[in-house]
C-alpha cells in the first residue's frame, strides 16, 4: 500500500513542480533498483545532476533511514528528516520510550521479540494489558499490519502471524475515542514549528475498532476536527513537541486517540506523510489557505538551506 501511495505522492509533486522547476523523475523499484525517467541507472548516476531531492517514498527505505543514508553518502540535501531521526521514528517502541521522557501519554504497551517464549509472553500480556488489544509491527510506516485481538487465542495467533513477518511486535491497549491527526511545518508563517489544524477521522462503518480506518477508504476526514478547545490545544501542543523531541526535520504528521475521559494519547508519527491529492496533510494546508505549491517550495527551501553537516 505504501508503495502505491509513494507513486501517487511522487506524481503529484512532479506535476506541481514542473511549472516552476525542472524536476527529475527518480524511481526506486521494489527490488531496490534506481531509475531515471524509466531507465535503470546506478544511484550515483541517477543523482549526478540533482541539486536537491524531494523524498516522496513512504514506509520502508524511504522513512527508515535507508534512502537517507544513500543521499548523505552523495552529499545531497533532501527533504524530510535525517537518517538517524527517521530510523528512530520508524521504531514505534523506541519512539514511545523517548516520548515518555517528555511526559507524552501513549497507550500501555509490551514489546515482543522473536527470541521470547511465545506462549509465556502471550500469557503475560493477557494478564497485564486490558482487552481488546492492538498487535502491530514494531517497525513500519503508517498504521499498516495492525491486528485487533479480543481473545487470548486471537492474541496468540496475531503474535505468531506478525512475528513471522517482522522482527518484533508491539502489543498496546485499545483506547476508545476520536481518531485525530495533526501536521506541523518548520519555519513557516513566523513560527519555528507551525501547527496545522487537527483533522478528525470518522469511521463510516460499524467496525468495532481499527486504527487503520483512515487508510481503508471507509472514513470521513473533518478539518478542522470536532474537538473541544482544550483537546485541540493539546493535540497541537503534542504534535509540535513530538516533532522537536524526536529531532525531526521540515514537516511531520502525528496520529492520536482522544479519549473523552483520559485525554489525548499519542499513537505514532509519520516523518513523510502522504502528499497525494487526497492525502490528509494537503487537506490541512488547504484549510489554512496554503497552496500545495507554496508548501512544496517552502520545504525545498528548508532542505537547500539546512547545513549538510547538521544531519
């Protein structure tokens, strides 16, 4: 799914920038081969005539520090966060542990590794985390790979399935509330970190629960979201704090659950949120009168003027 979104994000960026720049279409296939305008080339040749890279790759390689390492090796400026910050933010467990030090609330969670005795670990989790619970890969983009476990057998099955595909698993408590997402932009409108309006994501089905609902086409995105004044301020504060605490660059978008009784809980951060015509960040930009072209130009400017050594 993230591969397809990356293609759409890239196409949208190329379409907008062709009016003001001379964009080069660089494509990295699933097998890791680089292409320029459809022709396969080495990464060195692909990047030879490029001044700055707009990173439109979501998920693995694009957001986990992989492509950033290649670009750093070539000394090229690029949009988005640096290698180590991207790697950190992609790891949901490490992100949670760091943000706890900043007093940011996240759902109670337990980390499960492939070396753990699965049955014993499942029993521990079942006794310590309220039901239902969320099972998801520790590393991964967006909210992909999530399984909801309502029974012990479902938990055990979810752990087996996810561990067979990933190195580790995160099991979290389910917190009932409104889904929210909020983007931020650096050095914009005279703010060090400019916070965009929080978006409320409403389910249009009778599903019991699914943090991934905003990706399955069965949702309504309301911008600005229907939050209380206090909830709105807290979502905005946390979005800015998450961005700075993780050392992220240029822009990001954080996801939350807003509980009517327990407050705002951080779920995960997207260091390279989708930028397709239907993506959430462009909707928030539109809500505050910012054109997509203006946003792209601003982000490119940040990338070009950020000292390479600071990465």
